[in-house]
């Protein structure tokens, strides 16, 4: 680890509240985290059984749950203009040209730049952010500016770098004034995101923020409840088949408070132990 990575790690740890560099005894934080996660899982499983025993109430039969809208279902309703623009595209270069030249989406005409995915094909992880912010719109580079600096430091804290990841925006263009994209705009951009996943072929996806989470896991998913675990999902050939996905907070939320920082650190630890081969 070079001096810049060490400095980034120390700065990030200070922001997360680390106030002791050396303790009396060494601590295996990864082992502590694994034990804590196992305890949480056991407690969650035990609580319903304990409540039923105390109340002596038989559990109710499961009720029908509302089926979540999947990206595959959303694709069937995708605008014809998007599907025509992507028809027959099998290379990243052709996809980039098609996205940059796509004028049927109103966002294309108001954004300064088209922000495209970047990174090595076949990387172990694709990190998908929200809609481009002002820095990304000005530079045309995904995860640039402050959010990019925070992501770089987050990855450095687990011994990883952004150069080994595929970085992608949820949609290619910044909405005017940073407003949330409309459902129509999301429907226009979803096929582009799925085709990017299929062509870049990452092993896993990390969804940073609510927009990416809802686009790829369904609009009814609560991003705060979806984080903290890997789930296997598939979008058919449009998204390149089945792969593990984890939702987490966006790097910009590191400054939101202690709870946000703890949740991001938990998710980074999960990513670290997964990539190191400890967790599948």
C-alpha cells in the first residue's frame, strides 16, 4: 500500500471516529464482524419463535405478498426508441456510441456530458451509483468530484482501488437541477444499464444509493432494508444472466452521520471478506 493509500485510510478512519491507533491487545475486526453478523442472524430467527412461545399463539398462515416489479418486467414496457437504439449492439464501443447519440430522452438535451461506465471488462465488481451529480456532469467521468474521492477512500480502507472496479452511473445524464429522474426517464435508461452489465460482465454488482437499487431490484424495494447482504438475482439475457448483488449507501452519505458511516463500514467489510474468498 503506497503513501497515498495509507493517508486516505487514516483520514477515513478519523472521520469514522477512530481515536486509538494501538490497543493493549490485537483485534481481529473481520472475525468480530463475522461473529456479530452471525449473532444478528440468530437473534432475528429466534425472536418470532420466542414471541409465539410467550403468547402461546400459533403463527398465522403466510399471506400473499404483492409481487415486486422486476427489471425484466420493466423491460417489456421499455420505450421502443430505447430498444431500437440498442438492437444488435454487442460491443462496449457500439453501446457508448448509441447512448451518447440517444436523443429520445429529454435528459440528453439538458445534460452537459453523457456519463458512461468505465473499468476493465470482467472485473470482479461493478459499482453502480446514482444519477450523475454536478461534478460528474461537468467532467463526464463517473464517480468524480467529492463522491469519487469518498469512494476512493472507502475502497482503500479495504485494500482495493477504483481501477480494479467497473464504475457506472444508474442513468447516463444528470437531470436538471439534480432532481430525481421521472419514471419515464428511468424506463428509457434501464435497458442501457442492463446492456452495460451484460457487456462488461462483472462477477458482482454493488448498488450505491436508492436509484440504482430500485432500478435493479424493483421500485418497491426499500434501499435501507435491502443493504447488508448479497442476494442473487437475474434479468435474463438483457443483463447477462444471474449474479450476486449488494445494495449499500452512496459514498456521499458518509457525511450523513454515525449510523450511515457504520452501515457503510459494515458493507465494506462484507465486500472485503467476499472478495478475499471468505464469503460466497
